[in-house]
């Protein structure tokens, strides 16, 4: 994606909608330019009429005009900046909303391959670079560009010879700016990466705080944190250094130019080719031009930063969901919710050479319980994730009541599926809202009933604010068993036709598990249920049990049949019997 394409996208998708505010800001920028030029021009008649000719009639008028000029400049500059800041914040909001929308819509596999810290850095650091380009660079181009043009007119009006000498500063400033732009773009990219690394590390600290304590690694993590912060500090210093590097160069160039102009002006005045009032008006215009020249010299730096950020952000916004929605997809029609996996193959895109599922054929009887067993990493959880199209098969088909799931409307498919995962995920919200998340239109009574059925009410009532208790990030204030029960309550509330249980009772003690099994029995009654269980004793009465090993179906049948036919199943069962 080249720079022109990025600018076109930013204009078309974000800036174009705020064109009226931008035009108004430009109008006020014209007033800024005009009032600044007027200030310099007024020095000519002020010196000539008041100080040389001692004209009493203008002694009040010219100072008042100067006050009006400065007031107009100040007010216009304020309004222009306010307009651009508001526009920039609106653009920032739109970009961030689109980024978050892209993140929410992205398929799970894509998200799993990325680190949240990088997203956070993109969402904050990079977006600020883009809006900075809009507020700083764009406004400067108009405000300082027009001001410089106006002042150049004043300078040429006073003396064209001196003006030609002064104009030499402009290409010098441009050369400096060009070199700075290349350097700043590189350093800003490096700073963004370091910012992303720091965000990643911070997230890891939150997730693993208990582990750090248990293994007494505080000093080690302190050293790591210091390194991350120091790396970012060094890059920030580099950015600031590159920015201010132009200042001494510009100051020296300006000093030389002023010295040359004073020398040449002195010659012209001595030869009566230049009047004192013309000189002072010219000098004022040139001094006032210093700020816009300096600002314009760094415009390309801000543009470079914004374009570099755009190169990182726009691909995120444009990111396509790999789980393609069939726009003409049919609505899922449920009869008994029989599920079939035919010759299914799957591998993760991040490691395509590692085949996770190899030619899987499974028949899941409708309104019955089917179990998947096997060692960790055998592919059981992947099979569950393929049914609601969290992932898509590489080859092969999955059918529900003989309807290919890829031919179905995605919302229609997922509406009929509930999942209780071994890694329970909760929001930093109330207990009530976490349960209701599964069915936003649910009544309070339905939420309370789901809580009772999942055996959650007993511990919820003991919480400080009961159902209105905030549970913290990912339910940090709850035990593993309590979080799991809330997850089951959500599934109960949704009341879908297909239930996927991935180690649903793995975080529960034996006593609680016994209680929860009753709730699961209620949940799965007359429902098509696919269950992965860490305790084989809970799935002995399954309609069918599939033994999965290294991505293949090793055996299938009922419990007693598998004890005779599958060595793997027999070993798994006997090992658990011994452990119990």
C-alpha cells in the first residue's frame, strides 16, 4: 500500500465526512494569514507617518488597527485549531471503531495468531499518529502556508531584492525537512514496536501475576519491566531528538540570513534605495515568517508519521474474516439435530504442515449424547470448534440434519449451538449480565432460573452484591468452579438445540461435579450433545463414544465395546479407576 493510496483511503473513509468543518478551519486560517501579514504591513505607515512625519492623526488609528489585527489572528487561530481538534477526534473515533469492529468480526484463528498488546498499541499509538497528521500537518499546510505567502507579498512590496535573499531559506528548510522525515518515520515505527512490546508484557503480567509470586520471580520481572520501559524511553528520546535537531540548524541559517539582510539593507539605505520604514516593515515580515517556515519544515515529519501508522492500521481494518458468511445462506432447520462429519481434514494456518484432524468421520445422533475421548492434543476440542464454524474445515463436510453448515446463514447456525468451554471466559461485569449475555432479551426470572439449574444461586447469594456483584477481569473474584457454573448457566439460558461441552466440569471438585451433572442432565435433555470429559465415568451412558488419537478416529462404540476393542480407551479408563 503506497502513500497516495493511504491518503486517498483516509480522505474517502474518514476525513471527507467532516469537510465542512475543515473548510471552515481553512477560512479562519486565511484570516490568520491575513491578519499576520497586515501586522507586518502596518509597520510601514506607522514608522513613516508617526515617527518620521509625526502625523498626529494616525497616532491612535494605527495602534488600534494593530490590536485588531492581533486579535483577529488570535481568535481565528483558536477557532481553526478547535475545529481541527474536533475533526481529528471524530476521525480518531471512527478509525478506532472500525478497528474494534474488524477485531470483533475477525475469525478466532486470526485473533489467536496475534498478540493483544500489538492491537492495543495500534489502537492508541498509531491512531494518534494519524490524527496528529490531520491536526498538525493539514492545519499547518493551510495556516502557515497562507501566512508565509501573505508575508512574502509584504516583503516583495517593500523591497524585491531583499525578498529574493530571504526566499533562499525556504529550499534550505525543505532539504532539512526531507532528511528529517525519512529519519523520523523509521524511529516512529521502532517506537510503535516497542510500545507494542510493552503492552504485551503488561498483559502477561496481569495474567501471570500469581505465577510470578509462587515462583518468586519478582526481581526477574522487575528487570524485564525496566528493560521494556527503557527501550521505549530510548526510542522516545530518539523521536524528540530528531524533531529538535532542526532547531539549531534553522537558528544558524536564520542568523546568517538576518546578518546578510542587515548588511545589504544598510547598503541600500546608505544609497537611498531603501527607506527606514520599508526596512522595518520588511524585517518584521521576515521575522514573522520564521515561525511558518519552521512549522512547514516539519510538516512532512507529521505526514510521514501518519502514513507509517496508516500502513499498519488500514490492513487491520481491511482484514477479512476467513470464516466466510454465505450471503445467500439458508436458515438452519432443526429436526433432531443429527450431526455428521464426513472426511474432515484440518490444520491451523500458522502451522499448515501439522495436520490436526485427518480424515475424520463421525456420526452424532440427534437428541442424544456423544462423547469424544483421547489424550490431550489429540484434536477433540478442534472437532467441537468446527461445528459452530469457529474454525472452518480444510476439506470435508459437516452437516446438521443433512444441511451443509457452510451453506447456512452463520447466525442461524450459531443460534442453535451453545458451548461450555474448559477455559471459561467472563466479562468484567456483574454476575447477572454475564449470565444474561447468552440471551439479551431474557427476563430476570429466566436468568434466576438458569442460575438455580446450574447450582450457581448458592454462591451468588453469598457475594457482596449478589447478582449485581462485579466479578473483575475474566471473573478474577470467583473460583474456577464458580466461573464454570456461570458458564453453564449461560448455556442453560440460551436453550439451544445443540450443546457442546468441552471439559465442562474440569474445574469442579467431586462434590460440586456431582451436583452439576444433574444440571447438565437437565441442560442436555432431548438435546444433541457432544461432550469432551476428563472423567470417563461421566460419559459411560453416552449413545456413542469416539476415541480420538493423533487427529484420527481410533475407535468408536459404547463403553463396554470399547473396553474390548480399544486398547487406548481401556488404558485411559483403567488409569482413572486406579487414580480414584
